[in-house]
C-alpha cells in the first residue's frame, strides 16, 4: 500500500482545493453555514450539487462519454477527502450519484445510460432508494412489494420505508418481487420508477433528531415500462449487490472519516475549554482515554478505506470487504458520539441556542443522528453475517 501521490495527483488536489475555495460562500464554516430550516437546506444542497456540475466536478470518475471526467480511483479518493476537508455541503442527490448512477453504468442498457445518466450527473433529477420495507429491512431478500408483468408494463403494489429524500425525488430504483414462487433471492427484479407516476404516495417519518429525511412510500397499481428494468427479470438480487457494494464502499468511508475527525477535533477543543473540578475536562484521565480511543479509531477508518482502495487498484473487484468498512466506522462513530455526551457531563442535555450549550448543541445532534449508523446500509448483524460467511468461510 503506497501512501504517496504522483505529481499529477497532487496537481489534481490543488486544482480542486482552489475551486472549492472560490465556489463556497465567503466565510464558509466560520460565519457562513447551511440553512437551519430543513426544506431550505435541501434546496441549498441541490444548488451546490448543480454548482459542482457546472464546475466540472460532478461524477468525476464516470466515463467522459457520460459527462464525467474519467478520473482515476485515486483522484476519486482525493475528491472525497477534499470535499470533506473543506466541509462542503453534502449532496441532496447522493443516492443518484453514488448508487443509481454507478449501478446503471455497470448494468444498464445503452438506452438507459443515455436517458438517465445526464440527468443524474447534473442533478436535474434526484433519486431515492426503494429497498427496505416494514418487514424486510436488513433481510433485504424478503421484500414483498410485487411487480406483475402486464404486456409492456410492470404493475407495482406494495410499500417501501426509510426512503431518504423521497419527497424531493423524481426517480426511485426499487427491488421488487416478480416471481413469488421462486426462492426469495431468485424472484426479485430491479426497477427504475418515475416518482410522478399515478399511484405513488409519500408519508414523511420524523426521526429522533427531529428531521424528516426518511419517508414511507406506497405503490398502488403503479405502472412501470418494461424498458425500465435493469438487467434481466428475476436477476435483481445480483444488481442490488452492486448497489450495496458502492453504498458501503471506501469512497463513502474516506469522506466520512475526515468529517468524523473534524467532529473529534471540535470535541477535543471543547473538552479543553470545558471547566470541571478546578481545571478542564480534558485533564481527566478518563476523558483523555475516551478521546485517545476515538483518535485511534478514526485513523483506522482511514486505513481501512485506503486498504480497500489498494485492492481495487490491484484489479480486485468489489466484494464483501465493504461490509468490514461499514461495520467498523458505524460503531466507531457511535462510540465517539457517546463519548462526547459523557465528556459534556451535566451539560449534555442542554442543546440548541441555550447559552450554556457546548458548541451550539452540535454534539447532541450528532449523537442522535449516529443511532442510525448501525442500521442503515445494512444493519450490523447483517454485516457480521456477510463477513463471517464470505470472508471467514464460516457456515451459514
């Protein structure tokens, strides 16, 4: 594993840093921040994605023929690092760029690539993910949403849940059951569904953090053209595994690692400023031990991601090691956020704009958000099963 970058890669990093410095609002991260109101924040993030596209920084590792820059995997890693380092806004269409687009690139027909990829890369069309259901979350192969072939259409009926950003999305890729009599992994298909189709209704779900990112999505006799199937009928499980490999992969983890490190640096700074027992909280050996553990784990997040990138550079395909990355960072981040509230001590319940709140309540919000880390993108129980069976060779 070579940690050095070529002169061309360092030039790529400098170019990106310069563009981000000019493109982000003046005073970003100090006096300028994302809007607090959720709807306004979503539109702010969408506008940022479109600005990235206009600057030539959208889908950078996609082939040039589909609007990308044809960037290398290393440049894609640098992009993730620099976006996080600049505290650039996260995208509203992240599911479109990272999951729908990459899956269509790999498994879609040429007609599907020409229809969907330009709108994804420009964020003119936002996507959501229709995988989880009330009785098929981590056990994805148990989905019961039905798609019945009727002539040149599929008719879809069922319910999806935890559909992030469905309220802003024009399209949804969904795993649906097309053969109820086949073994559960064998009777699934991967459909691209227009969210403006008659019969689709969306119900928002308030999260523990107070946000409305998640939704329930209902399909009542929704018609989907046959040409919107990705891959063959009843081959959806194989297609979905590609989607999940990108969702859990090192590109996502590398950017997360830097954002977690920024959060950790702020926690260390706050612990040094927080007065306790005639000194600072950071003087407490137990506090220092908690911080040391998080410092170590955040660095291991980075090394896990870099190791997997090295495998890809050596020609290995995406595989179950993505589960190792996801399992590790989700628990390490939860421990860091739990430590944050422990360190705040009696002031931990005080959040928001209260003058006694530490860091304007950022640690409390991060703590609440982190509770989902070990559930979404496949629960920790499922990740452990994948690691045990496919990496360690343990019996099912």
